[in-house]
């Protein structure tokens, strides 16, 4: 599997960028009532590094959604596999995602969370593939903008594997 990967972002590049993002989030949110919402599974390494670079007190909570349909591309219909374990009503919510591709998943998640009446709702992603977007969704914090490649590592998988790689690479099936 690993022989099919071309490196794209090194561990050091990711670390430096995540530190910058954490510093920015600290400037933007310190002193406010914030819930940082991680979208499982892909977000786990990014989430762990990001929240540890945010230097103030906040809540974390996780959500897992799945697309209906079973095709390789999201259909835009999502259902909740695991819901948040705390309320975001009247609080600031920051959704953290590994990658925004077509935007369909985040669009649905965003609407779903907006119905719970947070004081604010923003989106933070490690990777953004804007050339693939099918629906416009505001992404407030982006780690890296990338070309239309299928990427793996640092949480991103191929067939459930390779999430544990400490770097991000392009996978050539
Ligand atoms: P949307 O709805 O924005 O879906 O199309 C985003 C989700 O699709 C997955 N995804 C990827 N997973 N390498 C991956 O391992 C990729 O290059 C890739 N592009 C999209 C991912 O689960 C993300 O949350
Ligand atoms: Mg994902």
C-alpha cells in the first residue's frame, strides 16, 4: 500500500501549519464559550494536534455522519451515526473536518447544527479541494488548499487504512 503513495505534505509542514491555525483560533475565540466539534473518523490526528495548540479553555465533542447511497462520492444525504454529547445552543461552535471535497457533507452537517441555534457556527478544515466543490459552503479556516488528488494519511484513509501515517500523500490505486 505504502509504495503507492507520493508525499504531499511532510510532518513538519503539517505541524507548523497546525500551530499557526491554533494560534489564530486562540486569537479569535479566547474568552468565549466554544465547543469544538470533530467529525469522525478522519479528523482524529488533526483534531488532537489542533486543540493542543489552542491556548484557552473550551469544550470538545464528536460527531460521526455517513452519506446515504454507498457510492464513492457523497450523495449529499447524511445520517447521524454518532451525535454530539452536549448542547451547542447559544454557544460558539467550530466544526473541524479533515478535508472538504464536494462540500456536500459539510453543507448538510452545517444545516443540521444551525437548527440547534448556536451563537455562531464556523468551519475549520485541514485540507480543501475547491476544484471539486458541488455546493458552496463557507469554510472559515483552511490548513492547505490542494489540487484534485486522492490523499491519504494524517487521518485520511484508503479503504479504512493509512490513517496512521504522520504525513499526507497522494494515493495512486
Ligand atoms: P464531501 O462531502 O466534501 O466529502 O465530498 C468530504 C469527505 O469525503 C472524504 N474524502 C476523502 N477521503 N482522501 C480521503 O481519504 C481524499 O482525497 C478525500 N476526498 C474526500 C472524506 O471522508 C471527507 O470527510
Ligand atoms: Mg471525513
